[in-house]
C-alpha cells in the first residue's frame, strides 16, 4: 500500500478550500484517537469471543478460523449487511 505525505498545515489549507473534503476531516488529539482505537479493539474482541462461543469461528493467537459459514451468514444478515 502506498500513500502520500503532506504537512499538516498544507492539509488543513486543502481541507478548508475544498468543502467536499471537509466531510472527511475531524479534529482529535492523539489521546482521543487512542481512546477510540482501544474502544474499537475492545468491541471487536468481545464480538469475536461471542462468535467463538457459538462455534462460528475458532480463535487462536494471530489467527481466526472460520468454522461455520451458515452461522456467520445468519449473524451478518441480521445486522443488515
């Protein structure tokens, strides 16, 4: 994956000049971003443990093995995906 690096000030100028881009820009401190990431990690861990408990997946360190596709499709279908 490749990316583009630009200075924060320049990015701010571009975002302010382009109304469509502003929708994708938000202000947050590193601490706040860390809190968001930790929350996402916690929620993901909980959901994976639930899937493991019903036999839909099997969790191993660094791996997730899909065990029951039907169960996963029922769960995902119930979420509207």
